[in-house]
């Protein structure tokens, strides 16, 4: 992503320790960071935690920011990597709970956490959208990030490539495979069939 | 009259689904998000000033550390089975009996 002058000025002020600049940064990017985390985690609480951690990390490490990537790219990168980390931890916890339950230990973690079904899908009864969201969550990490950034955050291929530190053809390939998988699972539920 | 005119192709259905995905309402974090971020920053700064790593602020880790400290401090030695220390009488057992000078 190209670094605009406003962004560069904001980074310079942040590196000087300006609180006003930090407040501006949070106000400007909190929505994008939160929505990216929410798209990957589908849990408002976890997305909020990830968004907070992203801004804390930015505050603590901005002095080391050299501008190889744009600030926006860096924020998306932090948001996606932290979200995936959170998800991996949750899965590991679930696996551990399952394992201990096999051994006969009582384990509260085994109880399924509340299913945070997407509000719009619930509200309008759009089962197809909910089905799609369920299958997006099952995609491999890289495919999921690419698909989410493209179709939910409306990032360009170049921007996604910068976030994933890869090339545009690699992003095209990730998206192609993600769409193929998703269509295979969602298509049988279309009305015309 | 056939209802085929109302039917859509899989490609159109897919495109429609993608539109729905993109047209979702723009979610936002709860109000006063900035305040929560700064609160977290200051709590981490306090922990740093105290010289405590952040993980130590978690009660489970702190409790575990306490148990380890207790175990290492030697208070747990009472729980250990005492080794067979030979008694005074048995210590003499097998020793050649030397005649008393008196």
C-alpha cells in the first residue's frame, strides 16, 4: 500500500510520543482493525480484545517502525496475525478439553461456548450467508485471511499481498482455492437446485 | 406458467451471496474503546515499573509460582519419606567388639 503523507506525518508524531497522535490513530483505524478481527473470529468479545492488543503493540513498538510497509498494512498484519493466534489458542483449548474428557476428568471448558451467529444472518434468516460464514471459518488460515480481506474488507489484491507479505499471483491462487472450496459447500443449498 | 424466469443461475446466486457478505453492517467496537486501550497501556506500564512480567499478573500463573516457591523453599521436606538412618545400636552392629580398657 502506498504511504501517504498524512500517514507519514502521523507516524512521525507517534514516534515522538504524541498522545494526540495516538488518539487520532485509534479513532481512524479502530473500525478497520476491529472488523478484520471480527471477520476472522466471529466473536465481538475476542475481536475487541485483539483490537486492543493491536493498538497496545503499535504504541509500544512504533519507535521501531521503519516504514517498509504502510501503517495501514502493518495494522492489518497485526490484526490478522493476532486473530489467527487467538483462534489457534481457542482450538488448542478445545482439543485439550476433549482429551481430558476422554480421560474422564470433569472439564467445564468442554461445554461449547455460545455460538456467535452473525447478527445479520440471524435477523434476516439468511441461512445461506450463515452457512458461508461457517465454511469461511474452516478455510486454511492464509485462504481465510485473503478471502476475508477481499470480500469483507474490500482490499485490493495489491493490498492483500502486502498484508500477507506475498505476491499478487499468490493471492489470486489463495482466493481461487478459497472460492472453489466455498462454492462446493454452499452451492448445493442454492434455491435453484 | 413456468416459474423458470424466477430461477437464477448458480453464478448469480454466488454473486448475490458475495454482495450480501460485502454489504454487512459496519461493525464498530463498543463505545469508549480508546479509554480501554489507554487503561490497558497504563496497567502494563505499572506492571513494568514493578518489574513484574505481564504473565505474572495472571492469577493462575501467580498461584503456580507460589506452589513452586513453597516446594523449593524446603517446607515440603516434611512430606518426603525419611531415609533409613541407622540407629545408634544398629550402627554398632557388625563392628568388632573391642574390649573396654576398664
